[in-house]
């Protein structure tokens, strides 16, 4: 039942407890500095920073960016909850990110999952899945909107559905959402459940646990109840995907050359030798435990695949209309859009031992150690005076070639051994969709207004979701 927690943990926070070994350079300091980080702002002795969190929840990422810009250490700030609980240090320093994320680990799940992101799988993705969903569903939907009077459509919503279908297809081999007729009511309920569960879990992970939260959990009312209900809907969906895949594998056997990710996990669990499969199987002694693990794999992949590329593309289209000049290099423009609006704006680990970050921030075992990719993309000292402007050209060399930067400075896809496995796939998807849409349609933003002076609001959730969606007007370009 704790699938959303497990999945969330698996994808975003799993390294939190087990996998992170905060690397310590040299022996521990003889005496820990009392604290070298700025408080956020100064905590109340009883409530900590709880009231500040509540007051700023609508502009959470910008609030943290302001605090990090003003931090005396120049890099990191410290916050905590009531009675000193839930300590977190958050950084915007590339040296700290490097220190936190480039720690060594060995990951069996990563080894298994990485097969699905090989260049062969990527080719299969572009030629098969992406093409099918783009041409058969996504572009016809936009065509329909363009031929209606006014041509308006919520592009964020259309992109999220497209992202969901493609991830289901590539990761589970399921071409339609519910294995059959894509019933809109089933889809609505599932999307609403995912949004609710992710938003509540994200707030809980970042904001201190108040007495009210503990009480609602105990009494099973309010948000705690809504979370449970949402998890129930998600679990039921994921389990149905697992069960129908298991039945299909049982009927047809597994063709190891072209299988989807879920079949690969299933085969590895039953495997007696080779690729570490028996090791994975041994971790789940009962058939029910195996099924629950596979269910959580499904949830985790939907979480990473559904809202990330759609978030990047939504902000990209908005920035494009807000900045109509010189936008020639798609890769640079998409990279630049994610600098200002990273799909995963805030991420972290839990320290397994006391440590001091390169910026001087002291960390204690059990504290959260976060980095804000959103704040880092908006730091003048990292990107220069025009850091708040959309300038794709900053990514281009003299001959117009794309010049990447170190992942610790641009941790949009994370960094180190747990770096995003789907990065190449995500770029392929985003560039294919952006090019296909721009070639076919003129896109005008209806709302929110496309002006850099009035940026759209976002939701406080794990992915950078535009509040209220992106309403665009489409006009077909002359054939
Ligand atoms: C613009 C799009 C995307 C962004 C910005 C992004 C970002 C990230 C980030 C920040 C993480 C690290 C999470 C953590 O450990 O805390 C991650 C992990 C991961 N991502 Fe992505 N992602 C994107 C698209 C995708 C897609 C489309 C897929 C799959 C098809 C994918 C698959 C994965 C997987 C499997 C991991 C876990 C890697 C591991 O823990 O070893 N990602 N991604």
C-alpha cells in the first residue's frame, strides 16, 4: 500500500538512506563548527522555520532562491521544523552538489534498468513508440484544436498525456493506458491520483511535520486520507499492469532481445544465474512481495517519465513565445528552458554521517542535504548578469556547436552514479515533439501571458508544473 512512498523513495529519495555514502575527504574534523550555514531566516526556538515555510509555500522555489542568493556562506542555508526536528541544509553550490552526488554506490536495479536505455533501445524508442504516439495521437489532437474556431488547447495537459502514453509503451510495452480503450474517466482518475499523491508527498518531504499533520494521520482524515485514497488508485492501476504483463509473459515467454523494462525485471527475478537476477529474486522471498516490488517499479517509471519531459516542453513553449527572437538551436533552447525551469526543481539526500560540505555548511547524520536546481539556474555567479533571461546562445560555441557544462553546475538530470538514465531519451522526445509542433503550427500563448516580466505561477510539487496549464492558440502553417 505504501507504493507511492516506495516509488517516490525508489526514484527520488532511495539513495537517501541506503545508497548515499557521503564522501568525506580526509578524516572527520576534530571539532564540528557550531554551524556555518545561514538560518532560513532565523528559526523560532519552538516552531523552527515552520511559519516561514507556510508563509512562502506558494513561491517556494523562488523563496529558497532569494535565501540562497543572500546566504552569507554564499552557497547553503539551514532550516528546521518544530522543536529542532527535520533539519535540512540546502545548497546551490556546484562543489557541494559534486560532493553530495558523486559518491560511489553499486546498484543492481540500476544495472537492470540501464539495459532499457541502451542505444538499441533508444533507436527502438524513436522509430517505434515515439513515432506512433506522435503521428497517431498527439499531432492529430493538435490538428483538431487548430481547425476548431480559435484553436485553443491546454498544451501542458496534452503533453502530459503524451508523456504518460509513451512511458507506458516503452517501459511496460502497453500501447494504451488501460490496455484497451483508453477510457477518459479511468485516465482522469489516475492522473488526479498521481497529482494528489505526488503533491502531498513532496510537501511532506520538504516541510516540517506539524502537530496537525500527525493528528490527521492518526485519525485518518484530511490530507492523510486523500493520500491513502490516491495511493489506492495508483496501486490498483500498477498492479493491473503487472498482472497482465505476467500473464502475457507466461503465455508467450520473454524474448530477451526486444523486451520492455518490466518484462526484464520479471525475467531477472526468476532467473537462476547470469545477470544478477537470482540476487534480485532472493530479496523478495514470497510471490506477493515480488509482485509488490514490480508494482512499485511501474509506479516509479510512470513518475519519472510522465511529468518530466512534459514540464520541460510546457515551459519551453512559453519561453519561446515570450522570446520570439533568434531561436535556431533546439538543443540549446531546450537546455536553456530547463536551466530556468528544471523539471525536478528541488532534490536531496539524507546524510548517513556527519559531514562538512565544501561551501562550509555543516551536516549532521540524519539531516536532509538538498540542492535546488531551480536556484542554481538563477545564480548570477554561475550564469552571469543575464541569468534570469532566456538566452539559448549561451550554450553555443563559436561554430554554433552545443557546449555542455559540468553536471554539478547544471544538475537538472542529477549528477554522479545516479544520474538520470532517461536523459538521451528525454532529449530525443523533447526535440522530436518541439520540431514536429513548430513545423506544423504557429503557437500563440493565450494564458498565462507570455512576458518575462510576469512569469507564470507554478505548483509546489516534485516536478515543475505550470499552475493552471498552458493555454495556447494553434494555427496551422500553410502546407
Ligand atoms: C526532462 C526530462 C527529465 C529530467 C529533467 C530528469 C531528471 C532526473 C533526475 C533529477 C533524476 C535523479 C533522481 C534522484 O536520484 O534523486 C533522474 C533519475 C532517473 N530518471 Fe530521469 N529525468 C527526465 C526524464 C526521464 C525519462 C523520460 C526517463 C525514462 C524513460 C527517466 C528515467 C530515469 C531513471 C530510471 C532514473 C533513476 C536512475 C538511478 O537512480 O539510477 N528520466 N531523472
